């Protein structure tokens, strides 16, 4: 096993008890005024919902998420889309994309993978693989009016995105995957994608999905499996890609880090940070006032509470507040991996508010809204 190197610079100053992160003493952590709205709560079928994303386009809010009949990532999983005029009352969702059949007629698995807007055209991204993690790829569907969508375009990028394309300071787009972080200089994000990341070089054009994450760990002799990145860029131009750690009980309690000093062309060997994270996905960003933020699950528990952590330098996240800690009672507990009070957050900033969309127990989808001036 390789020696664990820790980057102590990136930290949320965790409050530890017995090596486990617990809630910080109050009033170091606060409760801003949070508005909440349900986007989807299943009644009779399609009880799995996860991987949610939100955007604002042509005067309407739009949300997409992965949706399955029972549990996580079974064949037949589709992607739904819903709309709202005010962000509070949402339309009945409808399928954005249904899973195509593979070569022998079996249903594939789809994942919602985020949005990107350019030139008055909105692209929605959908990851796909066949059962057994075969033929992984990304599709893009586009709309100019938010009503009519194009047919899915296969981008031939062998990644299940963790987040949709996000810009660096130069305008380059990067998709944060699990161990691959493809980039393009096409501002529309629809072509020219180049693979890079921390994967095994011999799978350059093969795939980036849960099966590959485990294989990379074995090949690289890492002590833990790394996946589900999210990045931000500090003013010195460095891209900081934080990663989720899964599997190993002790190491799964911390985020890991890989960095790029050449605008995403190459990435450093990953190291453990001092930012606590309980084996869960997170999302990074930057506020209009220049502070960096991470919305995550840093406290031991069932992905609760949901915490907003803030930093003025991109390294020490010593300001924080709770966004959510309420319990959601599942309506159907059947199916694989149905758990997680506040799962897989995605964020956006719009007109003085921070919006956070999350899955609730991998069954329902909710959006939270906080006034930026509250923190």
C-alpha cells in the first residue's frame, strides 16, 4: 500500500471526536433562512431519484435527474426533466431521454449529468453505460426555447460525468468525472473533448465509471477508491479538483485532491486533504464576493446535515452554515442503495440567491434557496 500524503492546506477545520467528524460548536455554525420546494415525490412507481441538476434558461427554471423504477442504476434508468416559472411550483416531470437498447436488446442505464448554456442554446448532458459498465459514453440534447429538445447526440466521451461542463478562467470547459476530467475549448461544449485525468493511461479512450474507479485504485496502488470530482480555480490559476473517497472506512472520511497548473491538461497525483467528507458527492463554486464554497456532507451520519462551507483563499474553509438537516420519510424502501437525507448536491447562483438541488433518500428531489446576504 502506498504511503498516504496529506495536503493540510485544504481544510474545513473539522471538529473530531474519536477520529470522526461531528458538528462544530455553535455559534460557529449558523442557520440561514432557507426556502424549500419539492420538485418530485413519487406516489405509486418510479421510486428512485438521484443525480439532480438545476439551471435557469429563457425565464424558466429547469431540473433534470436520474429516475428508476426501484433502486440505484438498474437497467432501464431514465432521465426526467421538470420546469418552473418561480422555482417553487414545478411541473409534472416528463422523460428527457429514455434508455436505448444495447446490441442484444437489453435496456441500458442513463444518468443525468448537468447543463451548459452558450449562445442562447441550452445543452443537457446524459451519461450512459450498458449493464456491466460497458460502452460508457455521454450524450447531449439541446434546446433553443426550453420546450423542444434535439435528438440525443453521442459525444463519444467515455465518461459518466459527475457534474456538467464548468468553465476555467480561460473559458475552457472541463467535465469532472470520477478519475477522468475531459476538456474542450469549444464554448458550446458539444465537440472537441479531450480525455485527461488520473486514470490508467492504457484506458485513455475506454471508460470512466464505477467499475474503472476500482480498477484504477488497484493499478495505482492507492489506499482508497477515488471518484466524483468537483473543482474550483484560485486566483493563481491552479485548478483544485476535490474527490470523494469510498470503501476504506478510515479514509472515506476525507476529501482527496488532485491539482492542475496547466488549465486542465495534466493532473497531479491525488493526496488526502484535511476537509472532512462522509463518503458523499459534493459541489464547489465561487460566490460573487469572491469567496469559495463547497456544499457537502462533512459530518458523520446519513448524509445529513447539508453544510455550506466558505473560504476566502480557497484553502481554509472556516466559515460554515447548515442548509438542511430535516428528515425525509421514504415512501418505498425497496431497491438498491435507497438512503441519504441530502444526497448529491448541485448548486447555482442566480439574482442574489444560492440554489441547491438535492435528492432526498434517493427517492425525492428538492431545491433549497438561500439569500446570499445571509452569509
